[in-house]
């Protein structure tokens, strides 16, 4: 009884320490979220403005590049987490990598669909200095999703076809072995006669 009485305060102390750590981590995440939400939209809009430099053609091309590449690549990476051989720890890591790769498009989406003052400032920068960038980013992102879905469908069809071909080959091999076994049972002396002929020769 005394040992149990000593363990209970320790467990309570550990729980209290964990609760404090979780609460501190959540507080840091909330502060980081609001800080980044106030900084990143304007920062990203300025990055795009410096790349486009007011050129309409450059805005379209950059939008197509960011929208397509940073949608298709993250989706392809995230798809790897669907494999059964991948453990949950690796699944989480793969998904985090996919989200990080999609960061350019997420930042653009945060500007275009955000309602904060920083998002509005980013919208003004992109609207005047990088016209068409946001629109073509969205169009190319949708195109990348379509390409990815078509690729997954074709891959599954090819995989199912490969399984069917493998199953047919296996069935054919089994039928051949069964036919040979049946022939050997029907003519048990065939092997003996063949061996005798060889020895006479």
C-alpha cells in the first residue's frame, strides 16, 4: 500500500508536467501561426513580384510553373504514404514532406482566399505587380490534380492487368504440370522404356 501511495504522486507529477509541456507547445504554435499569418502573405507576394517584375507573360508562366509543379510533386509524394509496407511514422513524415513541397501554392492560396490585412496587402501586390499569376496558379493546380488522378487510374489498370497476366501464367503452368503428371500415371512404363532404349544405344 505504501509503494502504491508513493507511485501515485509521481504519476500525477508526470501527468502535470506533460500537460504543461503540451499547453506550452500549443501556445507557441498559436503565436507562430499569427506571426507567420501577418508576415508570410506580404513576403510571398513580394517574392513573386520580384520574379515577375510586372511582365504579364512572366506572370502567366510563373503561375503555370508554380501551380503545376508544386501540386503534382506533393501529390506524388503523398501517394507514397498509401503503401501498406510503409509504417505510420514514415507515413506522417511523408505527408509532412508533401505539405512542405506544396508550400508555394498554399501561400498563394492563403493570399487569394485569406481575409486578414496581410492577405489583402498580398492581393494588392499580386494584382498590380504580378497580374495573372494567381489565376494561372489555380488553373495549373487543377490541371495537375487531373493529371495525377489520370496517372493513378492508369497505374491501377496496369497493375491489375499485370496481376491477371501473372495469374494466367501460373494457371497455365499448373495445367502443364498436371497434364505431365496425368501422362506419367497413364503410361508408367514410358520412362522405363525410354531409359532402356538409351542404355541399349
